[in-house]
C-alpha cells in the first residue's frame, strides 16, 4: 500500500510538469508569421474603398482581421489554448460583458429617434439626421 | 488523467493529505517543491489560482478600454466624415511600424517566458531586455507622432488651431462642403489622444514591470519553479498588444489609404 502511494506520488509530480504545458518555440514563430500576414492583409484591405459594395464593408473586414489576430495572441501567446476551462471562462467573460455593454447602450442610442423624433441631434453639436 | 492520478494519492496513501500537512509541518512537507506557497495543495493549484487572478485583472482592463471603444463607436457612427478627415492626419507609415514593433515585442516576450519555463537565465534576461527596447521604440515613435500633431495644431486643449490656420484654407473649405464642423474633428482627436494615451500609459507601466522582472531575474529570482511571475507579466504585455491590434485599424486606417499622413501640406 505504501509503495503504491509512493509510485502514485511520483506520477503526480510528473503530471504537474505536464499540466504546466510548455509551448514549443515553433508555435510562437508560426503565430508571429500569421500575425505579420494578417497585418499586411489589414493594410492591403484598407487601401481600397469598398463602401460601394456595402457601406460598412471596410470596417467589417478590418475588425474581422483584428479579432483573428487577437484570438491568435490570446490562444497561443497567452496560453489560453492550453489552460483550464475556468481560464477560458474568465477570458471569455470580458468579451461577453463588452457585448452586453455595446448592445444595450447602442440600442438606447439607436432607438432614441423612434421615441423622441429628435434623432441623434439630441447629442450636442450632432448633425441633423 | 493527471487529476485522476492525483486524487488517488489522497485516497490510496496511508494517511489523508490534510493530516500529513498538520503532522509534518510546512517546511518539511514542501521542500521538494521550492516554489510552492504553503496555502496551496500543489503547484497545479497554485498556478491555476495565479493565472485566474491575473485574468480577472485583465478583464477589468478590457472593460476599461471597452468604455473608450464604445465612445469611439458611438461618435464614429455620428461623425463618420469627421473621423475620416481626422484619421488622414495620422501617419500610417509610423502606425504600421509601431504595430510591427509591438507584435514583435509580443514574440520576444513569449520567448522570454519560454526561457523562464526552461530555467535559462541568460536567455530570459536577453529577451526581456529586447522586449523593453521594442516597447521603448514604440513609445518613441508615438511621441514623434504626438509632436507632429502638436506642431500642426491638432491637440485639443493644448494646441488646437489647425482649422484657424490660413494655410489650411483648402481643407477648411472641404470641411464646410462636407457639412463637418471643426469641433467634430476635434472629437475624433480627443478620442484618439484618450485611447492612445491610456495605451501608452499601459506601455510605460509594462516597461517598468518588465524592467523589475529583468533585474530580479538576473539574480535568479524566477528559477526552480518560481517562473510564474514572468508568465503573468507576459499576459499583461500581450493584452496591451491586443489593445493596439484594435486601435491601429480603428484610428489609422479609416477612409482609405494615406501613407504620408499630415494632410494639407
């Protein structure tokens, strides 16, 4: 019994090492290369005015690329990919809260025109819409 | 699997874990795991706790910047043309170089953390110092940009006379044609300076902390299982990088490509 426990104890020490995942350098280099490619795509996409296709086309492309870049940094440089579910939850909570703040507050601003008939002109100096 | 094996230690051992703590005392109990603080059961729990604490802090950082991003969104929706005109006064070339510098500093920080995990002291210090040089270069380039804005009269509150300057008559006429008031462009610059200013403040704090970590690291403070502080500082550094990943396209790249910046000259 005691021997058994000792063997398990040793295994447990090893598993601590394994749980503390050391990301190989090659992963970091590949992520950095991807970030550079995405930076070039960002610049390239910004060189064209795509608003004739759809008004917010440029901003959507720019933000999509930014989100992918941020995800790469969070998952690999910040090791979230190799972290516990609880860490995923903490990291995700920030963006859920941001989404709540943006959606509810913007819903207020966007709906003012409907309710007051004054539009965004209620903000000082705003153009008449 | 790791957890299962570990649980079996608690169950299979002749004495439960808690009794062992009480009986042997902390010093003896943990001398095989040098970095373990006495109030944690094992390294895994300690790491998890520290990582979660850091992430809780980073969430508050994201929410703080989130408020500014919200203000940006609201006023961009309202004063889109003014944003385009303001953005054309930024220098895309310098902004792009700074984006590269900051992304590269994230890589060097990742290498430093990797070196700390493997206990390579010299490599750790080298890459922390490279990270600091890159961070300082970012701030230097930012200072050059702000200096240009100041000379052109585009800093609200300090030097805001660009749109009173007769040299810029053509652009002032263009503003009027697009139904944009100088105050709308001022709003863009207020948001620009708040966001880049708060970001730069985080860079200054980051540089200071990385400097302290490099100094302590040179004395071997982060060896033998004590490397986690380096990882946590890395998390902070990467977060500041992520903020910039969003700031760059939002502030510099709106309304088409304008490499030189400083329009009206």
